[in-house]
């Protein structure tokens, strides 16, 4: 499908199907409304949602997880098993408990079905999989992560309602600056004293009319070196090192552009825009013959969509397997790598604010693109023979995502909406230039963004833009005020995932261990607000800090 046709199709409605970001029900069922009440209502099925729910129960608060997803854990159980940790010493609390349980699982001989534990070793590119001294393990298979989350839910007797999608138009009932209840498309109503939006999209936050932004701030907005458009910045290998012709007929602009190249210029360096870094699926592949499924031709397969990749190979690129990161049992967490890879650059701009039907189309396009890319690599005769033969030793892991044709349930929504609270985390906090005085957790990962645009340079060659990776010199604190809205907008909502942050700062904060940390801290603050009859903005930080330290949260 050509880029312009795809974008045009986003205006078309249609039936809804079960998929990540897409509900089953198109209309609210007004005939059978069931009311559920709890102290804390959590919207989302991510790792942050589950850690928040556990902590709510530990604080003796009733809690309901209203999950749009059938499978719990978000990206942690959705293919991202090669964890982006940074400095692991700042990961405490329930997040560390999660990785301890991963360790306990792989400490059992029966966990190693397709590979000997000794053969796996302690793999990780600077991130050892196993920390024996602290009894934690940071790299794992998707189904193992999901089981840990399900065990958490069962052990803590947490009420989880799945496939419950917020009615984003009329489903948030507010009174006197507080959310009183939310309603889902099924007609269920959830009343609570406190609410936590733990989704990747920030749908509850947006429906409650809390301020937010989408895209990239200009460099001048918050005095950030890495803000806005960044043409000519190449921190990783995700750019075109060779001069690749972008036209259908090489050398002839009149022939038109190859698929998936924008006709518009990228903009001026440092200026902001509303574009979003690319999404992809983190595939779990396996090379064990008894547990590997060959890549199949997807519906609507069009090999011409990958013509640009042929030109990349012809220019001598040979890094296809660079991000086939090894996880146990001869499997991978396969991430994007190179100038043309699994990242579907430029095809997600509408996603953050899109309706459910439009999100469905975007998700389907991402699936079609990535499945088609795998089939193309496996079968097209123009792929270098040595690379193709090696690629065909891999296939989808037969024992992962077994109810979804072995494809991940969760699209990697690296960034969607970001709240605009009274405090905005910027690169200055991340890089240690501005101190944070009300820490509720810490991060340490590199400032990291994937590409946002693919365009034609002034010289007439194809290039990518938006990718950066900036070293963070030391772990940094995350402000409590960055997970709460402005008080005049909502007094009883916490947002630990789509928190108040710039695009640049979010590039480091957006790691799954950090989301777990912030989910736990959000629930702790919610319980504190309930106990002291105050808004989330007026929670006494000294008391909150003391409680978080008791929970082994690392704050500085």
C-alpha cells in the first residue's frame, strides 16, 4: 500500500477486531450497565498497571484493573525480553521482585526446554542476563514474563476485567475537578476515589481533558540540545551510510519515490513538530527446528514495498542479524536495526490521538509491513544468498503468542501522548543539569529515540531522521509532579506511563523497568491521598518519600 493511500484510508471507519489498541465493541451497551466500585481504579494492562495494582493491595486499598488487553504485561510480556535496564542498581521495589521471579524460573532445569542453561550462558550486550549475587535475571521469554504477571494477580487477589475499552467520547464522569467514574464500551461503570492511567496511549488522561502533547518540542522550548528535528545526527547505525537513490527509476525524480519515503522535506533542525518516533513489533524468533515456524506470506503482500531494502543490500550492507538479541531457549528479542528494518517509519503519526477504528488500521498496516518484510527476506531472490540462508534458520517461536499465530499481541508504542503537568521532565533533569527534589523513582538508560522521518536530502538521496542516543552520565531522579496533572485539571488522577516529559527526556524514561517503578509509586501516592483526604497534587512528599523507601524504591 502506498504511503498516501494508507494515510487516506485512516479517515475510513469500519468494524473493530481484537488486537492491541483495538476493542471488540464499537458501541456502548447501554442496556446492561454493571457498576464496580473500588478505592483505586487502574486503566491499562501494562507492567505499570500490574505493579500499581499490587501496591494498592499492599496499602490495604481495594483496586480494580480495567484492562483493554487480554494479555497482561504490555511490552514486557509482548516481546521485549532483552530488557533495557541501564544501571540495574536503581531498580528496586516490585520491579526488582519481578526480575527476581524471572531468576527463580530460569533457576529450574525444566525451564530450559530447547537449550541447555550452560549453552545460553550469561548473554547480553553489556547487560548480563543473570545477576546471581542479587538473584535477578533481566532477559527472558515472553510467556515467562506473562506468567509472572498472572501469578502476581492471583497471589494478590487482584480483580482484573479484560477486554474493557474506555468509552473515550462520553465515558469519563467528572465532578468538582475529580473523576467520579469511567465507563467502558461494554457498558461497565467503574467508580473510584483515585484513578491511574497506565496505558501507553494515555486514553484516560486525554478523555479526562488533562493537557498533553504529541510529537517533538523545539530545541528552544525547554533549552534541549536534542530537541526537535535532527537531520544529520547519526548516533546509531539506523541511517543510510551509502548514497541510495530514492526514485522508482534511479536518477529520474519524475518517476516518483519508492514506497515509504516522504515527499515532504524534514523541516529545519531544532524546530518542533507533531511527528512520532517509529513503532514496530519485537518478534520472538527461534532457530530450534522443533520450535520454529517458517515465515508465511501475509495477505496483500507486495514485494515492491521493500525495494529500498534491496538497494541497501546492493550497497554492501550486511548487518541484518545485529539486533537478533538472544533470550533463553534459542530465541530472540528481535528489534529494529539498520536504515530499513522493522521500524515502520512515518506510518504512526495519527496513532496517539486516533479513534479506535483508525488505530486498528494503523496496527494492521504495521503487522502487514513487518510480516511482509520477514517473508521478503526469506524468499525474494534479490536478497544475498548467504544472508537469506542464515535468515531461514529462524522462524516464529512456536510456543510463544500461541493464541495469535505466534505474533506478538502488543505493538511497540514507543511514544504516544505525553501529559503536560506542572512539572515537565526534560533532558536537563536526565543529564543531571537540573536537580529533582521530589523523586519517586530513578532512571538511567541512554536518551534514546528511534527514527521519525524518511525523506530525500537536498542532494537527492534517501535518509532517515530522528534517531539519537545520548549517554546519561549517572542515574537521575524522576519528579512526583511529573506523574500528576495540574490541580485545576484533575485532582485524583495519576499518569505513570504517559507522564509529563519532553520527547527527549521520554527517550530515557520510557523503559519497562521504569514504568513498573512509576506504577508502584503512583499507587503509593494514591493510597496516601485517600488516607489524608487530599488531592494527588497535595500529597505530603516527605511522608510519600518515607513510604517509598520502606518499599525499597531507589530515589537518589
